[in-house]
């Protein structure tokens, strides 16, 4: 699967995903400071599923109608990389096939697939 990892989500998550044999574009490593509008456009045009902690992407998708190829919004109390990786690991094990073209909000206790 192809994932675009937002800068705020961090390089440890990107590295973990690569180690799981996913294709990854890391904003932190490859385009630090990239604007959110450019991130969501790149993800859509190049068929990446965006992984982010930034709830502004929810606004971009639902208020402004920005197109996407999938967004995983991490809303975690524990923002450490190890926590993000643990949550993503569970998400990918259980829902990998449902992620393309969906907006999913993930917390420590819940996975919610948003309606379009």
C-alpha cells in the first residue's frame, strides 16, 4: 500500500511502514514545511493514503470538498511514535483493505470510518 506520512506524524512512523513493505512518502524526510493544501493534492494526484495527526485535513475534506485517496486521522492522547505505530499496526491488521478512498478517524479505543 502507498502511504504519505504527514510531517507531524513523524519519521519513525514512515520508517516502520517501510519495514512493513509499504511504499512511503514522508513529508518530514522529503518535503519538510510542505503546505497542507499541497500535501492533500499530492496524496490525491499520486494515489497516496494520507496519515496525519492534523485535524485540519478533516476540514479540508468535509468543509471544502478536497478530493483524496484515503485519509487516516490519528486522534491520540499519547502522541509518542511508539503509540502511533501500535495503533497503526492494529488498524492495518484489521482494516487494510477498507483504507483506500475512505476517511478514517483512529483513537486508542475506536476506529471510525466517516461517511462521504
